[in-house]
């Protein structure tokens, strides 16, 4: 049997096919990245359209520029939870974390300490307490 060195498709045919497949793949990936990280959405899906906010007349948050409504709701929920269960170390830590994020270290530290009295093994409270104390030592606002 003679050996045929030119078995298969010639380069003038398979090179354009490979280039076309690569281009389609790259365009598909670019589209998916654009959709996933686009301004109008996230990798978890499109964001909800903005809704018109209804201003509450006479609200303290409107007058003094308090926290956004979702943050205020979370604060209220955590405070109610702590009032009902004073030794709830998870709620105490979450509330302290919110104060830590707002650079209100003097208010966060006692909450972390209460959480640690309720559960000395609460790693999140230990870490938050260290961060709050470090921030106070460094003179952060």
C-alpha cells in the first residue's frame, strides 16, 4: 500500500473552519462576560428596575440623612431580636458588625463583648472586637 502523506482535508479548507469556530467561541464568551458583568445586571441575573421611593413626611431619616431604608430595617430587626433574646450572640455580633462598618467603634465594642460573654467561642465577635480596638488605637474616625 502506498503511503499517502496528504490524507485529510487540505489546509485551505480546515484553517478557515478552525478560525470560524474560534471566532464564534470568542464572541460567545464575550457576550456572556458582557451579560454577566454588565452595568444592568449581575452574574445572578438582571437587577430589578428602580422603583420610585415614597418620601415619608416628617421622618427623622429624611431630616438628618439617616441610614438607607434597608439598613434601618436591618438595625430595627436586630435590635428587636436582641431585646427578645439578650444573649443572642449572633444578633449581637451582626449589630456590632454594622457599627464597625459605619466606623462607630465605641458602639461596636460593647456589643462584641456581650456576644463573647454569651458565647466565648464566637470567632466573628473575636475578630470584630480586635478590628474595632485596632481602629480606635490607630485613631480612625
